[in-house]
C-alpha cells in the first residue's frame, strides 16, 4: 500500500477558517518526511442560473490576494451542515436569491498538496428574489452576467478564482456533451 | 476604495511549503476583522500532450487528503524562478519528458479566501523522453492517457484535483472555440 503513516502531529494553530498541523510521516519507501497540513472545514460554491440564462457572479475583496475578484457565491460548511443545505443558505445570504432546485455539479480538492479542503459546486435554478442577508464584514456586489459573457471572462483570464473557473467550465463541458 | 487595510500582522508559522500569518484588518465600512492568510510560493502544473494526443497524468499519494489521486505534473516555484522555467523543470523531474514548447494556458488563485497561492498551467508539446529525476520522498506513477479518456475521468468525478480539472477543461474549451 502506497500510503504515508503519521508518526507524530503538532497542532500549530486553531483559528476561525483554518487550522494548521505539522506532522511527521513514514514514507512507503522508508524514511520520514515533514507534512504541513492546512485543515479547512470544506465548502460550497453555487452556479446559479436565472430564467434569462444569466449566471450570478459576485465581486468581493479578498484580503489574502489583495484585490477584488470575480467569484461564484460560496461559503464554508457549518458544523454538521450538509453541503446542499449550505449551498442554499449561502446563495440566499450572498445574493438574495432562493433556488427551487440545487444539483451537485462537481466536487474537488482545491489544493491537495497542502490542504484537505473539499469544495462542492451546485447548479442552482428556479431562482426567486427574497433579499440578501450579508454577514458582518461581508461586502459583496452581485452581477448577473450573460452565460456566454461569463465564459468569455474565463477565456480572457478576467475570472481568476479556481472554483469559479471549475464551475463555469464544468457546466460548459456538460452542455457540449449534451449537444453531441 | 473597497480595500481592507492591515492593522497588525502576526507570523504564526514559517515552514517548508507554506507560512501562516494572522492579521487584523480595517474593513472599508469601518470595524475590524481577523484575516488568516496561508502564504504559498506559487506553483505550476503542466498539461503535456504527446504525439499520440495522450496527456501525461500522474498518480501520487497526497498526505493532506489521505489518498492517491490523479493529477497533472506540478511543482512549487523556487526562489526567483520564472513559472515557465519551473514548468519545464518539473515536467522533466516528474515524468522524464522534455518539452520543446511550453505555452501558458491559464493562471488562477486556488483558494483566494484564505491563501495567496497563484497557479500557472502550461501546455507542453514536442515531448522527448530524457528520463525522470524524482526528489527524495516523491513516488510518482506516470500514466499517458488518451485525451478523451482524461476528459471522461473529469466528467465521472474520478479526477478530483482542482488544478487538473482546470487544465483539462480549459484546453477542451479552447479546442471547442477553435471548431466554431
């Protein structure tokens, strides 16, 4: 079995959105290595399409990268929360829209070399406006964007958030498969 | 200006592949927030296509997620290293192939909510086998995979690594645009 077995683990930090632990592991070929692991709770992103085939993009300042970027609405799982429930909640909180239908589009590791983060992307349809409820410190601008215009923003490199690129290109790929 | 201004910064950890700092920031609307930031050096992934239109996928155990996953060859920038140079170096080290041509396919933030990681994905063509040179602790299996089979692995959720999904779907999307 090609696995690495934990020898020891030191919890360096426990915080609001992440924890950090530094482990020592035995390698399958013998020898040892240090493994730095950022623990996230996992999260969701929502590709919400309205009746005019526009996708709800948001503009949000991201402190870690020091700029305002385009993203899909997204959020972190609360303790014990199912991803689909989280997706419905975050879509309403960030955009003000309730989705009649939520369907899992894909699930992936954002950075498996150093974090355990799993992101679930949901396709949300049947939208009705119920009004946003932003959390303290959240400043989000919602911009409904024509589907082809959003794909062009990926193509031109204007959308630079990984989960947003994955959501948009996954749906594009499925639609292309459907047309074959 | 909708930016958050750093008030203070505490360096919690400085490690091999990442650092962690915990800042306090002033929000644009007033008030303060804690911002946990994982600092990465940035990295590259390589979508290498051989003359038979096969993509070089690798299988590698990832300690942070506790499983062996499918990925594109990838690596972390060395100090002062240009991304394109890193891409050529990592492709040779991990797969044993030298690429005559390297072209930037896309560039994105893997997790902008909590890290500053920027990943560059290169399309590599004109491959010649020169022999792999794995680093200590690296155990990598290289599996040339037919292009359509690799896309089907994304579609079925068998490829779960974010950068690998982005590389494959970005090239698929470009090829589809070229056929219009």
